[in-house]
């Protein structure tokens, strides 16, 4: 109820009794409820007037659609008029992550994965499920003694 707890509600009732007194409190409550009812009626009639003025094309118009989040969710994310679901389903996150990892580690991407990376001299390691995508959680082999460790200019 309007995010008011029971203790706060009791405090408001006690405060109302102290401010208005037990004699005037029922009249104040009646006046407040009539005021709220009139505001609701005014709002409903204004909405109905707007719907009738817009015409029959907007008979399904909801005022909640004026909220930007609701509008985007209803007209862009839920509908497939723009083909967004096909694009979203066509995006292969594992392939993209493998390409990024290869670029970070200075390896060439495997041409079987469909990237434009050269001859693919470094074969990708097999993950536990046997696929040819690199296992990013597997520990890298130790570099040979004559090889220098990779230099990261951002880390210094």
C-alpha cells in the first residue's frame, strides 16, 4: 500500500487524530476520498477525450506506451518487424570471444571458424567437449627459456 509499513500507517493515523481531532477526522477523510475520486474521474474523462479525438486508428492506444521503456519493449524488443531476433540468434558469442582471445594473445584465428585470419598456423586447443574453439580457462603452456614473455604496455 504505497510502500507504507504498518508502523508508519499507525503513526499517520495517530498524527491525523492529533492534528484534526476525533470530531473532524471523519469529515476530513470523506473530503479527501471525494477529492481523489474527482481527480480519477477527471483523468479518465481526459483520457477518453484524447482517444476520441485521435480517431479509430488509435483505438488500441495505451497511455502507458508513452513511457520510453514500455514503448521500446513493446515496439522494438517484442516485435520482430525489424528482424532483431534473427540478428540476435545469429550472433555467436563463443566465436567472437575466441577471435578476441586470439587477437589478444597474438595468435592467428582458425580459418575454419570463418574469420579472416591467415593460414591458421597455430591450431586451436580442443575444449573439454571436443569442439575446436579455444578453451579460455585452460592454463597456457610455459614459454621456452629463449622466448621473452609477452609485453603488455597497458599493465606498466
